[in-house]
């Protein structure tokens, strides 16, 4: 055995160099070291040999992952396309449904320049009212109605009242001091005097409509208020229902004066009074192109010949003739024919004259 350091020959079983003291390895240790080195070389060679296979496996895994990603992306795109198509279909169906509902709700028509305009929905009619395109006296119609009617008498009247309420808020408290009670017994107001006059012209307020303003003790009929002085010949209280806008004037008479004159003249003035009553009633009916009664002169003649018995028929007939009169502003004449006839039977024909004269005075003033 030779010392690897000092190169001195040594015995085979020596464990240390006798010259330099370097520890020596036995042959068994050398063999073991050689075996270890051989094993390491084999492992390295195997590793080098396996690298291409591992690389192939890795590449296959990467390709598989890429394919999975592509499939997933394709599925997502397909899903998104289907969702978009579904959304579009739903939107189209919703739009068609809304159009059908809107079309089915368009049931109202109105008259403009003697032509039917429509159909419109309730919401559209409300807008037309707010925009002052249609008014209370505009003719309207919808399926189910027998004939055209005024808007103020239709289901749309609530929107007309709503518009009146909105107009009310725009007026100042100083100028808006008038109130009125509508056909539904609801208090409306406050309004200015100009607005009240306009309501009269449109027929919303009639002669018998209750009105009130600040300073009054209680509600009164419109015909008894200062609004009566503002009436105009272009509308309101002066028009007849048949469209004749020419006011027919009849003479108003003081009832107490007529009674006194009838008593003082022992009934002679009473005959003249009956003559004038018969003539005035015929004049009013002729103005509205309605049937008239007996000629006033013939009434007096028959009254005298029958010793007053004709008066029984006369008061009943004249009461019916007055009752048939109609007016744009809604002025209503009560049927007093039976009452006047009974009064005449009991010898109270003078009171019948008073009732008839009072009715004619009211027509002249308020209708």
C-alpha cells in the first residue's frame, strides 16, 4: 500500500502512514466508494434517458389543458349568445304586449270641427284636458255609449275637476275668493270671478248652482249672485238649448203690483195679466221651435165665455208648456201645472198667476 500523500510504501494492513500520519483507507472502503460512484453514474444516465419522456408527458398535458380551455370558452360564448337571444325575444314580447294593451285602452273619441277624432286612451284624454284641447262642453264618445255626450257628463269629468283644482292652485288667495258646489255635491274653489264667469259660459256652473265667496253669510244660487251681472250674450245664461243664441226678451212684472191692480180693477187687470202670461209662454216656446199653446186672445175669449172654467185647462196646459223649455246653462223649470190647476179649481187662480209670473221672471233673468 502506498501513502497517497508522501508516496511511501506501507504494510497492507496499515491504517495510518508511518511517515506523515495520513489516515489510509482499506480496500473494502475503496470498493464501496467505487460502487457508490458507479451507482451515481447509472442514476445520472437514467435521468438523462427519462427526460424526453417526461417532456412529452408535460406537452400532452399542456395540449389537453388548452383544448379544455377552448371548449370552455366556446361553451361560454354559446351560452352568452343564447342568453342575448332570449332577452331580445322577451323584450319583443313585452313590447308587443304593451302595444296591444295600449291599443285596447284607446276607446275614447271627441269632436273637433264637426269631425270625430280618436281613438285615445284615458291618459291621453287627460292630457288633452290639461292642454286645453278639449273642454267640458266638448262632445265625447266611447264604446257602450248610445250617443255622443258632453265631456262634463262623462266618466272623464273627474279629470276636468282635477284640472279645475290645478287651476285653483295657480291663482292668488287675494283674487281667488269664489267657490261653487258641483253636481257631485263637492265644494270646488277658490276661483277668481273671471274663472267663475268662464265656468258659466262652459255650462259647468248653472243658474241654480250654489256659489259662495268670502263675506257672504251663506251659499246662494248663482242666479242670485253678482256673477249674474257678468253674464254675456256669447254664452252662459243667455243661450237656449236648441242653439238659438238670439236672446228673446219677455217683460218681467212685479207680482205685488199685479195683485193690487187686479183687486183694484175688480178683476179686469187680471184678464190682461192672463193675456200677457199666455203670450209670453208662446213667445218662449216659439223661440225654441217647440209647440205653442192657444193664442193669447183666444184664451181670454174662452175664459170669459166659460165664466172662468177654461182657466182650469189653461193653467194645466201653460204649466206643461213652460216645463218643456230647455236651456244651455242647465236652468231647470219645475212642473207646476197640477198645482196651478188645483188652485184655479178652488178659486185661487190669482195665486196661479203669481206662480206662473214668478217662473217667467226667473227665465228672463237667469236663463
